[in-house]
């Protein structure tokens, strides 16, 4: 099945770095799991609210305007039966499609599922993505730290 971005997703990409927009546009063509762009560029007020609610950990978010004038992050949330669903199995399928898109386009990302590795160095399959997240959580716990994992999140640049 071929998916397309809806009007809300397209609107969320306004102000997002053009390389990231290319990645999202290619990902929707490659994916086997429909998704919605839940967040692209955020205002400072939106970010402040996300931090207050605990869904973001920083006011230094790559979702906000960066020095080059663009937002450097996007969130892709699975769209299942007409609803946004924060479920890992479909997130891994989307992550695999993002990996294919970044490989084709030569764009380097960091993924919120594995913050300490450059996304492009992970294996390309959904199973590889699941293994990488589990290994990241184990590394964090092994270091006596918590693991904040944000599967729908990608940002420009390497870890």
C-alpha cells in the first residue's frame, strides 16, 4: 500500500529543515506503516508546555528554530484505524523506512529511540530497530541512568 502525507502533516513540516522534509516525504513513499507528522517546528510556548507535562526533557529542543532559521526535528507517529498510536511495533516499521530514506538521501540523523548512536549506523530492519532500542536501554541502566526513549522522534545530525 502507498501512503501520502495529509494536510496536517504537511502543515507540521512548515519551518522544518529542507533535508528533513525530504526524508519525511521519501519515508511516506517507502513505509509499510502509515504515520502522521505529529510535531515539526514548535514555538517556545509549545515546548514550555511539553516540558511542563514531562513529554519533553529540555527547553533546548531541536524542534524549535535553530540558528539557521529551521527546526531540526520531526516526530512520526503511527496512524492506525484513524488514530495516532504510540506503539512500538509500528514505530519500528516506520524507523526502518526512515533508515531507507536517510540512506538514499545521505542525511544523518539521531533517533529518540537510541540517543547515543547515529541513526544511520543502526541496522535497517524493524527488528534491528527493536534490538537497538533494547540495547540502548540496557546501556543506560548498566550505567545507573534512566533511558528516556522517544521512538517517534528524529533530529538532524549524529549522536
